[in-house]
C-alpha cells in the first residue's frame, strides 16, 4: 500500500514515474513517510488522496480524463486481488467511488469486473440503522459504548460494514429478556431472579445506555444439555412448580441442580427444546443417597 501511494503522490506532485531504485535513501524515506501519513486515518486519508484526482485530473480531457484514470486504477486493483494490501486498497477505492464519484465507473462497460455494493467497507448511517433494526438514539448509544466506531468523511457519518454486521449478528443470535422468557418457559420474576444472581450468563445488562438484557443463548443451551445428561430414569417427585411450593425458590433450585444435589427425569419437548420445564419428578435426594 505504501509503495502504491508513494507512486501516486509522486506522480501528482512531481509528475513522471516513481522509481525508488534511482533515488537516495533520504529522498525515498520522505516519499514513504508522506505515504504512511495518508494511511494513519484509514480510509479517510486514502479517500482524501483520491479526491486529488478531482483537482488534478492529469488530463486535458477534463472529466473524461478523470473517468479514464479511475477506470484504469479500478482495473489494476482488481487484477491484483491476490495481494492483501491491494484488497484493502480496492475496497477503499470502491467505497470512495460509490460515495463521491458515482459516475466515474460505468460498471456496465466493465464486463470483466464484478462490482457490487455489498463489498463496500463503509456504509451510511441509514444503512447501519437498517442492518441493526434500530433508531438513531440507539445508534448514538452504541457509539458512546464504543460498540460501533463512527467515521466522518466530508461532513457525513459512515460505519464499518463488518463491525455493524457483527453487532447485528450478536443481537440476532442471542435473546432479549422477553425472548428468553418464551424459550426457557421461566416466568419474568424467575428469570429476573436468576439473572440478578448471575446464574444465567449475559452479554449485556440494562443500564442508562441499554434498555434490555442480552442473554447468552449458547450458554443456556449448554446448561440444558448438561441437565439432560445428568437426568435419571424413573424418578419420583415434584414438577418444577410443585418443588418450588415446598419452599425452594428458583435460585435455590438452580444452585442445587448445578451441584447435582437433585435427582430428576428429563422429558424432552421438541416444541420447546430449551425449556426448564423438561425437568420433571424433582426430589432432594441424590442418586447416592437414594441408593443408600
């Protein structure tokens, strides 16, 4: 990337080909240092560098010359995608074209190239809101929490597509409080007791910046699978609700279950595979005590 940008800057400022083999070390280091500065605020620095094409089209043909140079650079970048540095340059270049010079590339004329907006590394605030399925105040909270990084370019707000999508996936793959109640078949009071006792793993707790819990779905699934493995056949006892009526609240029940101090049957429910109600015939005798 540094080599590419050094060549580009040299051509803009001094004209001609950048040939470091014919330069002394001091001159080369100055060119490379300037190139590195352009990368400090990626991709903003690179976008600003590309914007010089608008000021210095390097062709007497005006916009036609600009378009030609853009197409040339675009094609060269696509021809060298095996290089990881070139991949990053290509993504930033496509983003710049899409945001600031949409008419520079007539994709219908580039039949050998596959150009899609899904490859753009940066997306607008509107796109970020759509992916996260939230409103602007929530987006601001996510920025405050440093869960999202805001990138400003020419007075507009942009977000990293991969970062936004990863956050969206996190929320989609786990449970809100209401979803957890439905899937686990715990009452709101019971679930809240377990959450406050930290017996259920969470990824987010409500506070002045978060309106809801984010409950780790995979952690709960592993817990249910663990209960299923430890279950015993032909137990005699109470239902979960009946057991609690004997004076054991849900927190005590969970602690005893995790310690192995309860015996129970596990009755699988395909309609509710994550339900705590799959545990049946609960009693306070361990298998060892029962045999004794």
